[in-house]
C-alpha cells in the first residue's frame, strides 16, 4: 500500500473533521487555520449520556508532531476532568490504549472516540468530577 | 512495496528532462512523495519566487489524481491558506492520460492566469475582482516575503 505522508494524512483528517463526524459527540479542527504545518488542533468531546459527564463539553488540544502519524499525537484536556487516563495536574492524557500502542492507521478521531468511551466505562462513569467549566 | 512501472517511468523522465521552471524530486523513503519547486512565471506577480510544493501519488494513481499542495505561502485566488489548489484536473477533470508533469505545468499556468471567478480563497478572489492592481501588488509583496530561496 502507498504510504500517505503526514501532511496529506492531516489534510484528509481536516476534511473529515470539517464535514462533521457521526452524531457530533466528538469533533476537532485546526487551532490556527493559517498553520501550513497543521500541528495544533482543538478537539471537543460531549460527555456521554447516563454518566457524570452527561451534557458537559470538554475541550482538548492535540499536537501532531513532525513524525505523525508514525508516532502518536500528544493530547491534553483543557477542561478539567477526572479520568484515570488523565494527569490530574496538567490535563495531559498519559494512559490510553490507543496512544500507548499507537498504529499508523489511528487518527485524531480514534483518540477522541476512545476518550469518550473511557468516560462511559462502568468504572469511570460515576467518578466525582471537578466543577463544570473549570480548566487545567 | 513494488512501485508501478508507470510511476518509475514518469519519475525517470521528470529527472532526465525537467520542464522549465519545475523541479520534482521523490523522497528516498517514499517514492510516491515528491518535493516540488515551481518558479514563478515571468510577467506574473509571482515572478522571481521559488514556490515549494509537495505532491503525493495515492495508491489508486493513475486512476485517481495526484494530491498536491503549496508549502510556500502564496497570495492567489485559487490557492487557500493551507496551500490547497483549486484546479479542475486535480478533481473531476482528472484523466489517467495526464501525468505528474502535466499537473505541475497546469499549476505553473495557474500562477500566470489566476481565476477569481472560481475561487478557493474567497477574500483573495474578492480583492482580485475589486482592485486587481492592488491584489497583484499584495501578491508581489508575498512573493518577495515568502518565496525567495
């Protein structure tokens, strides 16, 4: 298979993100529309229903380095959230299966979708949460 | 990963007989991925500039068009802020009879003949339509600022 280079891969992801993903419970876009290198992205996760996260809107930042997608992006929550995957001092996502065993086929969407599943995970969905609208 | 013969042939010819003002060199580690430099055509606002682009031949090539974008900032109504190019042969007018060379020549021609009636960068196109002289002046300034090697 042809190996899609970083920039063209990110352009594909951008176009998919602009069209909107599924039911809109996760979304992402470029942080700076002028950034030719497409390194910095904003992400949003809407908390899953029937959990403590219901109706909360979480903001994240995602950084795709020069070796993306051969290497995982770095992902941090801007909004405060209590999840085992998230460093409670910095908001950085430090323990997430898809980041820890990253594959080239994974995308920004993969990461956001897995984080949303983590919120709905039975062991996490009742964790007490910081006040809504607070930031790391 | 065997490279189709057509791509090998096209690459050899691009290297042996480059089109004037166009350079395309494949990456050592990905022979479908090219670093491209197009010189701004004479008598265009891009004259004197060297514009970097990247070109990728997807798995489906030549049944699907190459993907191309500018890496150098350029003030042009058919090229957006991320360097994406609005050109019919890169989309619905693609034909497998076209080649990397013809694509790059078409992009070079687009620099000589901006088309503000089919814009990708709306603000630039509006500037071009309302005050062409002033838009050309901005394009020249950007060429001097960003496209000098």
